[in-house]
């Protein structure tokens, strides 16, 4: 992740107009990253948070040079934590009993929505917009491994492109979309205190505080 950030900084004109954060894994059986975190959380959440923090200045630099605002998309999913149970804070970073591959994936995608909401409250949409979406049920390698062939072909999946480029969304920020329609994630993800808790957790685990 840090290497990618350095590559972006090394370009002749280092700026990022659109940042789509969409790396993801579905990891059965439960696995641990080399730095000791539950693998799904490490890849699906921490890696995105770290990259975002390392290059936010490049995103903001692009916004200063042109209209409309720069865009950041934290890709989520319709697979979310249970509305009644809330975020599994006790097992989120290290795993544990009952936190299987599906639970870990759902929690990670709720985290992505929360990061988008958090940042939407920190920067003006006139500078940078932050949104999240379910990209659709797409027959990626990950979907096939975890759920089987129940989606559309990868070549037909363009909702992320729409959210990243549609002129009508130029100043839309802090929203979650499903099928190109505004929708809502579980109540716990909409709670500013929970969003703050997640942000501070990620900052601590990546040792990358963000100054706005």
C-alpha cells in the first residue's frame, strides 16, 4: 500500500481526480495477515484507510486545479452487519468464535460505508465528495468462492463507473447507493460516534493519523 502511494507521488503531475477503494477478499477459513490482523479486515478496511490517508493530499490537490470536485468512493456491499447486533467490535480486528468468513466480510463492508460517511462530514463537497455503494451482485472470483454464480457478468458491472463520473452527482456526498438509487445502511453504521470509533481504530492500527 505504501509502495502504491509512493508511485502516485512519483508521477510528473501527482494528483488523483477519482479514487475508488475496492480491493477485497473473502477469506475462509479464518486467516491472519502478516501484521497480526484478521485478514478480511486487514485487506478490505485497513488497506483502504491507509492508502486514503497517504494520498488524500493528492486528491485535494486535484480539486484545487479544476472543477468539479474530486471524488472518493469507498465500495461497500448489500452484505452488511445485522441491524440488531451492530458492529462486532470484539472480534473485528483479530477474529474469534462465531466470526466466520461471511460475518467478517459483512463487517468489513459496513466499515467501508462508515469511513465514507465519516469523511463526508469532514470535508466540503465543494472540494471532495465521499460516497459508498453496493457495486451489484457480480460474478467475480470472490463471489463465486463465497456465494456461487448468482450475479451478473463482470463486463456488465458499471455502477462504480457511474458513481465516479456521472455529472449529476458532482457535489453529492455522504450517500450510499444500491442499483443507482440512494439507500440506507444499518443504523449502527449511521451513528457518528461509531464512525469516529472506527476511524480512530484504523488510525491507531495503521499508525497514520490524518490532519485535515
